[in-house]
C-alpha cells in the first residue's frame, strides 16, 4: 500500500511520515501530494495571525478544545519563522505542551522553516492539503504576525482571524498596512484586563476605515479570556457563521480560486528563482532570466511570456 | 519630449513624477519603465535591514554623507510596511528630516506601500531601475526588518547589510531564520554603548554557523557610532570591497540573474493572483487556476505548464 493510500486510510504514522516528506519537498512527498490533492478541498482553512505575545497559541489551544467538543478532527500548522538558533519553544511546542499528543484526532505540526516567500506559502498549503485529504477539518494555520506575513496568511486561508492583545504598546496604532482589510474576525485576548475594552472599541472604530467594496461580511470584534475560560464559544460560532456566509455568498469559491492562484504562483516563484542559479542549462525560463538580467528584455515582458503561452505545444499547432 | 527621455536627461521634476507613475503602476509608468529598463543595471544596489530601533535610518543618513563626500549621486528607497493609519514618521521622513532635500544629487523616496509579497518586490525594483537609469549610484533600499522581509531584501540587492544594535533585548538570539545567511556586511550600531562589543563578538561567532558553501566572501562585522561619528568610512570601504569582490568572483552576474528572476516571479505572482479574481474571462491562466481550485489539476502541474511552454506559439509550429 502506498504512503498516500495509507494516509487516506487513516494511518497516523503514515501521515506523520508523509508530512516530513512533503516538508522536505522530496520526490516521494511530491508524488504522494499529487495523488492526495484531489481528495482535498473540503476542510475549512483558518488562518490565525497577530503580533508576538498576543496570545495566538493560547487561542489555538482553546479552539482545539472547542472543535474537539464538537466532534471535529483538527489539525494545526504552526509557521514559526524564528531562528533555529534560538532553541526556544516554537509555536507548535507551546500548543503541544498543553497535552494534545494523546488525542488521535488532533495533529499539531510545527514548521520552523528556513524557506520564505513563495516557498513558505507552498509548503504551508502542501501540509494543509495532506491534512485535508486525511480528513482533518478545520485546519488551523498559525503564524507569528510580523512584517507582511499577517497579510500573506489571508491568501492561504478561508477565514482569517487577527489576534490583538491589550498591553502590547500601542498595538492598534501599529497594525500593519492591510492587516485591517484581511481580518474576517478580530479577536481581543486577555479580556480580563481593563484595557481590552478600549482595544476592542478601537478595532470597532478602525473597521469602518476598511477600504474596498462595501462589506458584505461585517467582521465581528470578539473578546476572550483564557484565564476566565470565556469567549471561545462565541469565536467558534463566529467562525461557523463566516464559513456559512462564504458558501452562501459564493465567496468560498472565489477564495479557493485565490488560494489555488497563490499556490501556483508560489511554485512558479520558487522554480524561477531556482533556475536563476542553474547555469548553462538552456531552457525557456533560463533564457528569459538571462535576457532580463542582460537588459535585453524587461521583467514585465518576460512575465507576460510565461503567462500568455498556451498550455500545450500540440494544442496550438 | 517623453517623461522617460526627460528622466534620462537629468530632469529631477520629471523623475519625481515618473516615480509616482511607477509606484501607482499605471500605464504611463509601465511604458516609461519599459523604455528605461535597458538603461539600468550599472548601479550598485544596497539592501539595508534589521529590527526596528537598530538605527537603520541613522546609518543610511551617514552613508548618504559618505557617498556624497566621494562624489556619488545616491538614491534611497525606504520601504515602510507600517500602517498608513499610524501617522508616524516613515523611514524616509526620518532620513529626509536630516536635510538632504536641498541636495540635487540625493533622492529619498518612501514607499508606504499597501502592496506586499510579489507586488512589494516588483515595486521596489521598479523604482530602483528608474533611479539607476537616471544615473544614481548607489541605490539604497532600506526596510524595517520584521518577519521574513529581511530575508526577501537579499533577493533584490547586490550587497545586503544586516544592522543590529545592543539593547534590543536578546537581539542576536532572535535573528530570523536565514538572516545570518543573507548578510554580506554586519553592522553593529550604537558602538558607544558597552554592550556593543558583546554583540559584535556574538555575530562573529554566529557567522561560523552559516550554512551552505564554504564562504568565498567572509562578511565583516563592523561597528559604528553616529553620536561619535565613528565607523562609517570602514563601512563605506567594506561596501566597496564587497562590490569589487562581486565583480571579480562572477557573483555579481549571478546576483543580477537572481534579481531578474525575483522580478519576473513577482510579476507572475501579482498577475496570477489578479486573474484569480477575473471571472468568466477565459484565458490560459484563468483555466489553470480554475482547474486547480476544482481539484482537476494539482498546483505543481499548473506551475509546470506555465514554465515549460515555449515563448512563442509561432516558434514551435
């Protein structure tokens, strides 16, 4: 029985092995992923982001508890771009430490990835597809939200939760450009603290500054306190409402197309960059790169050449 | 006379106008950029990154002074991903405030961009090409180094300077994955502080952990103190040494190819994502996206279709 077949069959050890192959992007991983891909596409993909110290891991832990109580099998992909030199606990470790390792219907995977940009997005989605095909739903993707990551996670998720906590300095003031636009839910953690009410009010007010089309979905601002065990059921219900809205409005289909586009683009990006380092091996892409580097063609023209050609030589003849 | 011709002619107001068109990515900007592109490729592209508070703007300001003293015309692109809601001073403002606006051979441009990922990279390089064609050399690209940006800037630069300061917590410990690999120069600012010696020693030690090929270039760790006006000439000289090494070793050519590849990929990424939102308009790319979203094809297969096709239908028939 192939590794992918065993994963579809619910073999947890096969799943763990396959995730490693997929993460290493080796041939076995690629083959299995290609086989599993058409079994994916049903799970709800939840992206969680926010600044360090906002309480994302705690929230994920509470979400695991809530989804387990409702009978869901849940997978968590913790994307941790911090250095392997730190030796500190990764996001995934912090969730695992809360003791889910004995529950076969919870799977937590850390990605202390050295990849970035397109590579990181492709790797995250690849793991998500494997979990999806293996019957996990939802799949939570958690990332330390610094720089532009918090915007990028929205390209990979169906529901994006932006987590903010009081006491992180002037946190609302330091929201990254675009961060406001990408939140489908805003969650204020540490609701036991007095300043959390101000923060929630600020977020409510800032929401009205969102640009773009008149909002068909009005993102709720929700408060939660892990110490008081409050608020998690409201968040669970809001995710469900958003998921329903995605389906009814046709937005789910649009976001699936966006995710597909992001994944295709990520592969193209990784591959084009890889080929920039391949000397002397003639190929269409290498020729384009060399022409652009030599100023014989513009980057824009080269990109158009990649995008406007027919899929099959045979078809066009 | 066209806008691009006036820019090549040294018209500073035309340059400012063109930069706005390029930043807005409008038709006039695209046309002018395509015309100017083959006049670019000679300027040295310096990427400067490091955590907030590391003193990047101060260093850039000192570099402007040094390059002006050596007779160079210098351009600075300050990439500031923080929210337009903050109203705070952007990176560019902080440099401009030091009074370079009266010097016609210094041009500072802020990009408080709402774009991200591929769009941000493409926009940054587009501005760099315009400055390059207009005869500025070097071109300094400064970014607030949070998340993965500090790694990404290395894809756009010929020399990457990683700036660290003492007193930012355990800053060496929190170096992002890959940050160590991308630094061609390490600069420790605030050298007047006692802890700067420890930080410099830590960086020297960590350098030896760099992965990959045996280093043909050994990145120097340099200290600077803006208050004492020390160290900037050493940094200037080290950049020059690195630039010479790039040419002699053939590495400059390789990096130019990488930059070209990154730019092509950025355009492809932006365009593929854009087309994901285009409904019903049949095209090769839209069909691929829909097939992937519908699980009729895998993302990997779709990316290969984009990359393996010939540039021209006619050529293959």
